[in-house]
C-alpha cells in the first residue's frame, strides 16, 4: 500500500463502521513526516504516549479500538486528498512517499546515493530476502509450524551472517538469531500477519545481539578467532570501531540493502538522522580502507566477509522445541514464585496479631517514700558491745541437769 492509496482505504474503513484499515508501519512514518508532525504531536492528537506512536510506526504493536480510529483518521488527513489514477499510480507512488519534505531532509536525501542492487550472486549473502507473496501463501493451507519453518529456512542463514558483521562474534550471532526466532514463535499470531516477518525477526535479533549485558557474561569476555585474511580482519575491525548505532545503520543500508526510510524506521531514528549516520559511518570506514569509499565496493566487501564465515543456523524444529521448553520453564518458575509469595503472605496474616496491644507506660517515682538502703556501718558503741558479748558469753550459759525429787 502506498501513501497515495492510503486515503481512500482509510476513509472507506471509517465510513463503513468496521475497524479502519491502516497503512504499513513504514508508510505511517512517511505520512507523519510528510505532514511535518513530530511523534509528540501525533501522540497528543491521538491521546497516547510518544513511545506508543514509536511502536506503531515500527510495527511492533497495532492500535485497537478508539485509538485505532483516531490514528486512522489522522493518517487519512495527512494522506494526499486526491486518489491517483491507475495509469499514473507508479509515478505518484514515488512522489507521495516524499510529500512535503523539510528542506534539511531533502538536502540530505539528495546527497545519498541509490541503495546497492541485489542482482549479483556474489552479494546475495547479505541481501534482504523478499517476503512471500500473500496471495500464494493464502492459497496454500499451512499450519503455524510449517509457516514458521518456511520463514526460518528462508531468513535464518542470511540473518546469522548479518548479525556476525554486527557483533564480530560467531557464537553470539547464532544465539541472537535463535532467540529472535524463539521470540517470534512465542508471538507467532502477531508475526504471521506482519507485513515483513523477516524484518520483525531481524529487529529482535539485532536488539539481542547489541545488548550491553553480554559484556558481563563470563563466556562472552573471551575474544574469538579473527577472520582468516588480513583484508577481512581490517574490515571487521573498522566495523567494530564504529558506534553500535552507526554500525547497525550502515549494515542495514549498505549491507542488507534497505532503503533510507526503512532503515530509519528499523533503527527508530528520523530519516535525516539515519542519513547522517550512514554518511559518517562511510567516512570512518573509508579513512581506514580507502578502497571502500565507493558504496558498491563496500556492499560487495561486506557480502564477501559474511560469506567467508561458516555460520550455520540450527534446525528450525530444534529452535521451536527449545523455545517451548524455555517458555515452560519460565512459566513454572513464575508459578512457583507466585505460590511462594502467596504462602508467605498467608503465613504473615496467620501469625500477625489480631488486635492492638498498647505498650506499657514507663514507671514514675512516688513521692514521700524513703529510698531503699542497705545496712549501715557499725558505730564505736556497737563494736564495743559486740566485743563484750563475745567475751562474757563465749561459753554460753551453764548446762541444766535434770534431778529426781
């Protein structure tokens, strides 16, 4: 769906009273930028937070209920008023995607070269695989497991190589892709209807791979073996020296082959910011490797570097089984923790006092009562009397003897 066709679809959905249809996430972002609106302004008009609008534009969540109607109405207002004819749909599509750009964004876009082509087989290692045709997918009855296995077989090998260029670690690249597909299997109802399921998994894998917490894991502190050839080592070193955000933007644009709006949407940045990151990243790489100043050469070398590594993803059934087992484990842990909290709360209620017992007041002295004292020392008269008694009555009185009368 293009911006030119977004307006009638949105208006039809609102007029018929059913749930209004929305354009794809990347077109929502383009419509907002074409209307010169910020995320804060859209959030204020729809009645949500800025973070919610960012997730809607990234395709991670979908608005529902009254929020969906308000958001669809706003996008319909931002879309072009007239619907293009079928004969001019191809030309108006490209023009509508950049309707009313800001002067700064237009200047940056003019400086950007066209995205590298994906026709050559030497660069097919990093190319973004096209999403399956929805019509053919709907015509074939597939179970959820079969659809997941097809997506995994389709995208996992390429995604592992891309993640290796992002992190420079082979084990972390496999782990990130495996966790991303496990997360996709847990949220399969949402991923299955996503316009770009491979992009959904790629975003999850990149987020996991670039997490700063991996540096705290003991097994992740040890450096891995570098690439075999000196050229590959220099290129990988130049990539890893870039800031993580610049590295990811460069990989998506010059490696995967996304266009500029899609790169900006996946990195959650504005289109001018993404363009500036690409330019600065290319300049930093060209300073170390002057031969890669041309974007086509950089794209070819990235594909060769990723293809030189033997990075195989595990079987899809193993990924699904491990994800389900991990989900069961965490569910049981959550249930056990909840039971523990409930038991501790019940014990506290059981042993807690049922009424208030006031604290005894501290004692106070009583007036008029002499204080308790011990025996006083003997006076001189007492000492003389005690001596006299001991001397005269030392033997005691005479013993009385009974007599007979």
